């Protein structure tokens, strides 16, 4: 009998990602776009000075979108998805204990991107896409395998050896992942803007 009969393969500490497409996102996104444009007119870009990226973000200057009445509809969509994501990982939490700690928006114009980073002092990070025309920059999640000192050559890519996962943004798409995961946005190469709302969660 072949020894393979007694051999198992399994992933250790897998990265769990949840994506949900809002079934009727267009009218909500139109309302969100209008409010974001108003806020944009009065809110300075808070991109860090040492960052190579020139993308527009309100991560420091307007990060309380979750408390604004015009974003309530979006939050009502997000909260049950956060609960589902936590339940999938068997995270123990009180349903009333889901706290969105920060919520801000990012706007990518042509030739802008976002450096690799994560979000300390939170449990879950999420991104909701308000506007994502065809050709928009992808979200890239980075595996802890990227920290290897030397990279082992591979014959075929599969779920056990991938070091990055690229997610194509679509209007109405919500993506959730654990906050310790390093992530970035690829270079946005089209003239039409890409608009997303990001948030962090504590349970």
C-alpha cells in the first residue's frame, strides 16, 4: 500500500477572507457618492507625508463616517456581515459588542496606489466599494509567507503556497479580513476614480 494513503496536507493559520456583493447597491452608492463629494470639498487629504502614495484618504481627518446619518444604510448592511465573518472563525463576541472604531473613505485617481500596511488595535478590517469602474486597481492581501527570508521555488501555484491574493473591486462589494493582514492597493491606471470606504472593527 502506498504511504500516500496515510498522508494528509493541511494549511496552518489560514487567512480567512469574506466577500459579499450587495444585491441592490446602485441607489445606495449614488447617495454615498454625493455625500463623499461634499465631505471631500472640506476635508484635507491625510495621507502620511512619508508615504509614496498620493491617493486621497480621510483616515485621519474624517474617520467617523459610521456615526454620520447619511452612512446609516451602509452600516446596516455591514454589521450583519461582520457578525457572519466573526462566527465563521468561531470568534467569541457579544452581538452588541461589535464596535466600528474608525470609518473613512479613499479616492484613487490615475497613477495612485496605497502602500502595504495593516491596522493595529482592531480585530477586523473591511472595505466597501462605492465606485469601481472596469480596470480599477485591485486590493492585494499579503500572506505571512511574504516574510520568508528565502523563497522556495514552486512548480504550480495553489492555496498552500500563494503569497498574495488579488481581489477585483466592484461597486457594492464588501471585503472583510483580519486586521493583522498586510494589504495594499495596486497602481490605479485609469482616469476614472475609484472610491472605497474602509473601516476597522473591535469585538
